[in-house]
C-alpha cells in the first residue's frame, strides 16, 4: 500500500459549511463613482434581504418540524447564516457614511424605499415597522417562478425542434400550455396559438414510433417559443402588483446614482 494513502494528512481543512460566501468584484470599476457606489450598496442590501427572507422562512420550517430535535445542527447552521446576513446589511448601511452621506439606519432605509412590506420576515427580525400588505415577496417569487418555467420550457422546445424523433413533443406542448395557464395576462394570448396546432401534433406524434414534425410545424413552434421568450425577457411589459415594490426600489437606486 502506498505511504500516500496510509499516512495521515499534513493539514485538516475546515469543513465546507464553515466557508462563507466569497465576494466577487471582477466586473467593478477600479475607481468607483459616488453614484455607482451607492447603487452597488443598494443592490448589496437587496441581495442580503432576499437571502435573509429565505433563511428566516427555513428557520420557521425547521422549528415547526414534527421532530425538530433531529434538525438541531441545521438550526444552528441556519442561525449562524442569519446572523452573517444581518451583519452584511448593517455594514452596508454604514458605508453611506464613507460617501459623506447621512448614515441610514435599517428602519429609515427600508421604510423610505418600500422594502419593509416586501420582506416581512426580515422586517420583523430587524425590528422595522410595516405598512400595508406583507405578501409581496412570496407573490413576486411565485410569479418569477412561473416566468422562469415558461422560458425554460420554451428554450427546451426550441432546442428539441432539431431532434430526429419528436415522440414526446405533444407532452412538452401540454406542459407549456399548463405554464401559460398559470401565467399572468401578457402570456394568456399564446394559449390559443397552442390550441390551434395541438391536436394535429398529438396525432402526428402518435402515428409512429419515431415521428418527425413537418416543416410547417417546426416553423410555427420556433416562432411561438421565440415570441414567448421575447415577451418574458425583453418586452418591457408593465410591472405586476407583486413586483411593484421591487421595481420602485430599483428605480430609486437608478435615480440616486444619476444625481450623484
């Protein structure tokens, strides 16, 4: 047996769970403009609040588990992550002083920019008072999940057009239709375009063991999926009610950076 495999290691590395998130600054300018710096701080806070909201949701789930004792290690680790994220938020707010600006406390920052109601669990943990509905974050995530499913399914169909066997194409179209059914108003118009061709494609795919779509069906499907992706990512459609607080915050960051 090799000595390399039979001797103990020279160094015992720390367990992976002790390694915190590494900040990456590859795409940041060498010399920060005040406006861009403040905007970066704003995005940093937004990212931290989103993480905190999810961690607090996980904390509630672990605490309410039937046999929560089994999850003590996970609870401890989750608690340390929560404290780490809260520290990031507080340090980010302190950076306003470094720009010669009036220091913002958590209460003032989240209330002024409409983040308190958007992140209700985070607001409660950070002792920030909330006004209005507190379901925006969950509703926003639900909407973004549906849009992501639509885009993923459309891109998959675009790729599968080039396959030499379209046996499961009708099934994939049915999944796409289901996603459209769950989506908001701008996407409902695509349902009728699927309905027009679905029966013909289903008949075709059941006609043999290795069916292939016709040229017309390929062109139709390519255009349909391209339109859905464009609608989801590039249309500039109006912001939904669920995402409005987030859109307002991002607009405020842009305006702040422009005036610096």
